[in-house]
């Protein structure tokens, strides 16, 4: 533990360890990715296994420096029962960039490393696009409304392409992740939205629906995560400096309603209304749970 050091010094040390961890493991990842393109099933299975464990090693190394700079008090519930051999859709309230690190910290090696859908154009982003491709992040091809108005025959083709991309996960479990709110909570955004929730922004049901449209039959369940920081929403620099002293996290595993599988959110209006109602009810329950968390773990 580095508690005896000033926070800024701990922040610099943690940032250097994060950078070194990323540099070393990305370099190894890119070397392995060379063999990913070989048209041999055995080679592809081995490289996928190796890159998956490289991803987990990166998270484990990050956990090590997080523990080094701060002994965080974790208040956890509902984490039992998750299976490394199953695929899940994970969603969470979103307050800070720290949320991602918290989820990786707690879920590493309990389920497969978290992945999320990316626009196909992002594969060309220097360095990070290659890393996403190597790690098997699914890229989706989406047509704009303007394009579909000119080419109506293309309706549904983007989702069909994405389903084909996701077929590789049928025999390879995955943890698909989506922040339903789409952006981090701030008081300004909350007021601008006129959100009906006290601690949450309005959920955007389309992102979760897209995952279910693309790979609903492959998913074991939805893991609904609620995160609370008793000391207030931390920034990433707070995490690096070891100032995140206490975190409360509740995991709720939910079955996927069968009526929501195999439907098209954009083209089926009745389904869209039903799905939005279901997501809004989840958010009402989450808001009530956050109220309980604020009472049970008040700011100190």
C-alpha cells in the first residue's frame, strides 16, 4: 500500500503502471493477432484463447495497481451465481469513467471480459481499432435513415450482417456490455432531460434491444448492475490517486423475456413500446435501489 505517499504521487505512479501494462500487453496482443488471419480452425481457436487471457491479464494488472494505491471498501451483493461458461448482457447506471474499471475489477474471470458493439468505421482508428479487432469486439454495420429512404431494400440488412458477425460467439461465451443511459450522469444532463428519476438519466432502450436483436438466443441472461459511490462521483484521476475509498455495487441477474428475442426494435412498433416499458420499469427499480444505497451508505 502507498497510503503514506501524497495523492498526486500515487496518481503518477498508477498512471505509469497503467501505461506500462497497456504498452506491454498490447504489443504482445498485436504479435498474436498476426496469426489470427490464418485460415486454420485450430490456429484461430488458440489465438482467440490466448487473446482472451491477455485481456484478463491486463485487467488483473490494473487490479493490482488499484489495490496498491488504495484499499477500497467494497460492499457487494448479487455477484454469486455468474458462470464463466455462459454469455451475458451487462448493463449499468453510468456516473463516471471509473464505472468501467469497477466492473472489470469485479467481473474479471467470473465472466468473460466485457465487450461492446462498435461502429464498423471505428476499426480504422489507429492502434485502438486494431486492439478491438484482435480482442474480438463485434463491429456493426448501420445504415442511416437517409440512406434507407433512398435504398429501402437495405432495411434489415445491417442487423443481418451483425448477426453473422456475432455467430462466432455461439461456441465462445462473451460478456456484452451496454450503458443504457448512453452517457455519464451529471446534474446538468439530468435537468436538461427532465428525467423522471432522481439518480438516473433516461434509459435508451435501443442499445440493449440491438444486442438482443443480434444475439438474444446466445445470451444466458441480463446482469443489471447498480453502482453507488458514497463519497460522490469520482473522476479517473481520483481513481489513480487512490481517492476512491468506498464503492457499493449490486448485481441482479434477470432472465431475458422470451417475447423480446427475435424481434426488430426499429421496425416493430408494438415491440418497441413493450420493450421501452420494460426498460423503464428496470430503471424505476434501480432508482429506488439507489435511494436505499444513499441512505445505507451516506456521504462521510
